[in-house]
C-alpha cells in the first residue's frame, strides 16, 4: 500500500497532492519547486523564498524540514532551523506564526483496521489451556492467549496482531503514539494520526473482551500519551 500526502490550504480551499518521489522545496517565487504564494490570498512576503521541504524516506514516510527565516510551526510547536519532523495525518503547519498561513496535512492510506467479530462461536479454534489470567504469548504456537484461551489467528488482523505483540513486548513501559506509529505500521508511507491509533487499539480491546470479558483492561490507556500493558497483567 502506498500512502498519498495532501497539503490542504483552508484560506483558499486549494489542495495539493505531494508525490513520494524525490524532494520538493516549498516557498516564494521560482526559488522553490512549488510557489506557495498562489495558495494564500495576498501573496504574503512573510513566506521565505525557501520555506520548507518535504521528502519521502523509506521506513519513516513523509518528512518536513524547515528552511525558513521566519519560522515553521507544526501543531503549535516551533521547528528549529533545519529541524525535521515526520508528518502525520491531521498535522497543522503554520508559516511565520501567521494565522492566515495555515496548511493542514492529510494522508490517505488507512491500514486494514477491521470491525470486531460479532458471533462468539467463530472465535475459538481451540479450548482452554493451562495458564493463569492475563496475556501470554505462546512462542511454540506463535499465538496469544488471554485468560487461558488461545486467540485464533483469524480473530485479529495482521495490524492488530503486530500492535498487540508490540505492546506485549514492551510491557510496563509507556508506548507513545509516536512509538506505535513508527514500530507497528509496516507501510513506511503511512504515518497514522492519534485517532487512527486509538481506533486500532479500541478494536483490539473489543476483540480481547469477546474472548474474555474484561480482558480489554490489560491494555491501559495513558491519556493523551499512548498505551501500556502492566507486568502484573501478564502470565509468564
């Protein structure tokens, strides 16, 4: 799957698709690959001749690097000159701290986050096994167990399996939204926003509850930061 990056200009309601090929410099006049003055009303001179550049890097996705004299902000955080930032869906880019020079970021390539399975009869390909309450990864069968029940491979999507394995391997440690975005999403062109990650975890927790009611509590939400699985909720 290949992601598509779009820059949206709310002031003029224009939109620009950005190719993952090569490096693109944005700024004012012919000094840049893309002249931004046509995307804002008034052709503001506060846009630097070369304000920022965007490139696509394998393993990271789309990356913005500040080149400006007047500054670039992403989600109200100032970038230092030359600082790079991985772009994520929903980011808000502001040029020269000017409320009229706002660009929003859209990335279209949502991974396969499926709904839960409604029929509990479809869940179990095996019966209970000997293990205590909590989560456990059976290395021999390459399967997760929750409260002594195997989680069938078909119950979780590839993405949900990778997400649960990452949280499990990093138990008792806060896994931030950025950590999860970088380590779980296999498509380097897709940089998911926090809402996408939250939806994926929500679906995963619902599926754990379908196997064992209350098992969703094994994945703790650290508000505004990410998720954590506590060690005392793991069966070893």
